[in-house]
């Protein structure tokens, strides 16, 4: 289906099931099924593709597309509302989004996640075309929009298409402390027709589906519980479909950040705004504080310990600690 999305004839068939896992935009292909680490001879190749080390002598850029990968319960609604302010009423940037809830009120998964992914990609393809020399556009990906772990060909294509117009694609994401994130998601327990006991069972398995996802799993897989490809060895299910180790998941997540993301922050909206404005040159607009939960969530010591141990086994703490180290100079005082 990815090759169908990238083909110029894709608009004739949004549900194309053509599959081509070799479309990587010239990048070395990474197979998350493989348990072999990267060969050291390739290390310099991957470093040269790292967005952290891109030379940017001409910032702010004159034109481009800002892509926001919105993970639930990270303050992303405030960021999205901030972007919307640049669309209207205070700006005139074109804004695009297409998403759906991953789970329904009865606790069932969305019936056709790949159709949602394909529809988002179709709209994104159109959204980034015919950019003006001083034009900026915004794209918002949320929940069912993108399955990041297997969407790298799309990320490569979108960057290539934007850069071919003399503009820049700026991919952005906000993360959050894993335990705070997991606890915050409990506000949705009753809305998803679940109980606190069933809610936490997700962390008992490295591949099991649940009505929520951790910060690492949301980044890699979102929560596409009915996603299925013929090569998924354990049947339908978008969470860690090949049952790889937590170490491989963290490596894959960091690889995606390095290759594709230009603004990466952890629970730091001020830094997010500063970095976006530095790259785009947009005028400053205050970010609203929205979607704030005003209720009280109470947890027992046992529940917190269970969450913490499960997040450790899943790789979430390793992931966020590494992100803070690389993108926020976390513990940098130890190197002085």
C-alpha cells in the first residue's frame, strides 16, 4: 500500500494494497525483525543522515511544511491549537489533518487502520505540492494518521518532494516522562469501557494490545490494534508485531528521530516553540493551554510500582532518557 500512496496514480485508488518495502528514498533499509545490530562499517552513513548534524547556514528557511507528530497526553493539543493560530485567525498558513480515534467507546479497535493511514497519506501528498517561494504549511498527524515504524518511505518521500521545491520539511514531536504519561492516560479508562485492572494488563505482554499505549509504543506504532500484514507472525495487532526486544524498539525509535525529526522535546513547550520559530522565522504567537484535566487521579503504591516495572520492561525509560540526553543535554554537567 505504501507504493500505491507514493505513485502519482494513487488518487485513483486510496485502498491500494501494493506493497514495496524497498522504497527507502536512498536510505539504507532497516529491518526491525532482524536481531543483528548495525554493522560498524555503516556507522558513518547513519551519522551523515542524522538531522541533529545537518548544517543549517540559511535559517530561518523561507518556505516549507511543519509536520507535527502528535502523541496523546503530551500536551499535544496545546501545540496543535498553537499551529492552528498560524492558520487562522492570526495567520494564513494552510493546515492539514486527518485522524480518527484508535478505540471506540465500546472498547473495540478501529476496524480499518490502514485505510485511515492511506487517506492521511493521500491528503499529505496533495498538501505539500505547489509550495510558493515564501509559503509555509502545517500538517498534523494524530493516532490513526500514521504508523511510524513502517511509514519511513512516506517520510522520505515527503521530505524529498518538499526539498525539490526549494523548501524545507520540519518534522516535530513532543514526548513526556513515561510514568507521568502512563498515569495521565488513566483519565480515559471509563470512556473506553474498561476498568483500571484491565487497563494495566497491557504491560504484562511485549506484544499484547490494549486501549492505550506507552510513550515509546505510541511513537512507533500508535495504537492500531487491527493492523495486519501477511508477514506479521502472530496475526493482527500493531503493537510490536514481530515481538522484538525492548532494546531493538529503542534503537528503532532513536533511528527514526535521528533520520527524520528536526524538533524533539520532552515536556518542554517553550523549547518546542523556540526551535520551531528559529527554523521558520514565524512571528511569535503565544501557545494556548488547552485540554487540561481538572480531575484527580489516585493511584496506590502497588499500581505505581506495577506501571513503573512494566514501562522499564517495555523500554520507555531507556527511550526517554536517551532523548533527554541527546536533545536536552540531560546530565551534561557530568561531562564538565
